[in-house]
DNA sequence: TTCGTCATGTAATGGGTTACATGATTAC
DNA sequence: GTAATCATGTAACCCATTACATGACGAA
C-alpha cells in the first residue's frame, strides 16, 4: 500500500520525505496516520530495491548510493525520485487488476491512481470491489435478520449503521461502474457492449 | 481491542475459542477478519494474566493451569471462562471513557458493550468520538476546497465519498447523543440539564 | 531567543496475518 | 469412506506505531 502510494506520488514529481508524508495522507483522505517510523524505512527499502534514488543534500548533482551512511551531523532535505525500474514497477502495479486490488487496504490507493489506469483494469477493480462489499452486506443482513429482537439497542444500532454504510458504498460503486461503461462504449464503440 | 471483545463475550457466557472467534466477528459486523493466529495467543496471554481460565477438555470438572502443556495428541474443546480478576478487568474497561476509547480501533468494541456501560461514560465516549470524526471531516473539507479544480475526477470522487461518509457518521453520532441525553434527563431529573 | 514547524532518521515493540500441523465430528 | 466443517494451536513474518535522538530555519 505504502509502496504504491510512494511510487505514484514520486511519479508525478520528485520530493522529500516530509512532503511525501503529507501527500500520502492527503491522498487517502487523511484516514490513517502515517508515521516517519514507517515512511523512512520504506524509502530505505525501496532505495535498496533500486526503485527510487535519493539526491545528495550536499552536492545536489550527485545521487546517494543505496548503502550510504545515515548522514549524521549536518543534514538537509533529501529529495527522492523514481528510477527507470521504479517507473516500470509503478506501471506494473497500475496494470495489475488482481484480487488483492479490491481489498480494503489496497483499494483506496488503487483508486487514487485511477486517472492513470486503463479503463478495463478500472472496471475489473470496481466490479471486484463491489462483489467484495456486497458479500459483506449480505453477511451483515443475514446476521441482522437472525439476531434482531434478541439483542440490545446498541448492537442493533451498530449493525444497522454498518449495513447502511456498505449499502451506500455499493451504490457509489455502481454509479462509478455505470459511468465507466458509458465512457468505454464512447471510446471503443462496439465490443463487449453486452 | 481483542482483549475487551473476549472479556465481554466471556462475561456473557463461557465458550470455546472457535465459537469465540465467530462471536467476535459478528460483534464488529464482520468488518475485519480474526485469525486463529491472533485469537489463541491472546487467550494464552489472558490465561497467564489470570483473567480467564480454561476448562480441562478431558476432566471437565478441572481447570487447566496457566502453564499447561499444549495438549498434543487427543484434543477436545477447551472452554474458556472469566475469573474474578477477569470480571474486574472488564468492569474497569467498561468504566474507562478515556481518549483512546473513541479512536477508530477501540470505538467499535466499546460501543458493542454500551448496554453494560454507564450513561455518563457512554456520553463521554460518543461526544469524544464525534469530535474526532468532526476533525477528520473538517480536514477533508479543507483539503477538498483547496484542491478542487486542480485534481482529476477520481481523486475528487474519492475525497467526496469520504466526506459524505464522515458527514453521515457525525449525524449518526449526534442522534445517539441526543437520545442519550433524553434518557439521562428522564433518569436523574435535574443536574447537567444545560 | 525561543517557539513552532520543517526535516531525517533508528530502535524497540506490538499486533496482526499467513502458512503450517494436527485431529475430532458430522453429513452425505 | 470421504468431504466439509469444527477445533486447537505454533512459527515465521510483515508492517506499522511509539518513543527517541538530532538538527535546520523562520517568525515573534
């Protein structure tokens, strides 16, 4: 999750860690916090993998080697940028509409980069997501009709609110899917018009 | 989170691990999965702490000591029950309306046991939760009005949907708070009627 | 000059998941 | 008899958080 967010943001423009953190937070709508304790180690890992490189804060024309020492003493902004491998990796993630793409943790990030994603992949992910949320809705509905009358007000209230939330999400996804389909027909004319 | 859920469910009735897992899942509306890899170690920890005890599956009149061997070979259902300390611990958690009670991870569980929670504690938690969600809403609103027009359709769509969700949650909480206040006035008459 | 925020990182720790290993019971 | 589901656990791992340590820069 973090990985794709970082790759995607650095794909737009190089930037330093502190700013990256703020952008990631904004990207996901400020839902979850992102601590430096997970950001910097992630950047380090990705540098070791060769996906990103770090600009030397002293001599800005130089790139820091992946195994560079932690820069004790005088430190400055370290600007990170995607390498060719990093760009490739990001493109790969963009094309991958596999099952995990529509799970809770991933979906938000995948969606955030939909503008750079292919229509068919977008549709696969949206439909997969909808199925996922519908499953949850059906489970919740079943449990609600089973337990109603037998449980206290608060349990009922919590389950009802949960059900309303997933219902809303299903409707939202359905609208997005419909509008994607309209767009797709408008673009490639005939095939898969079902 | 897990700890309170387990204590609360065992407070209703003794049960074995497998059933406990299903109940925890139902309790939180099936939102998150709960694997045995986190349930059983949690039960083990709680047994060591003295909050719960495990019934010997062979001689059901006996209680397994906390440091009992893992029962290789023939295994049967292990029924867990709260000890006196466990009941005390649960009561303590019920009374604690501290700041973490209204954070995302805890709120669901706290709410699930509201029927056993004091009105004043309920109100504290609900109001804390509302403040928390309002903060998020305001951050989201600010970010939305800042970026609108400058971002793509999908980013906008995601942020708008997020905003709608938190708006709905604030309204839900407000309704609950109002109805709690009505109840409280009905019960203790005058003080804090503001 | 001191406070707030910008800025970079590490170490310890925690809490969870997946994958694995094992066996009992029930329904077909 | 065999498949599904009930049932109990461990071990390896992953990813994130908290707390810590350090320092630069601009504004009051």
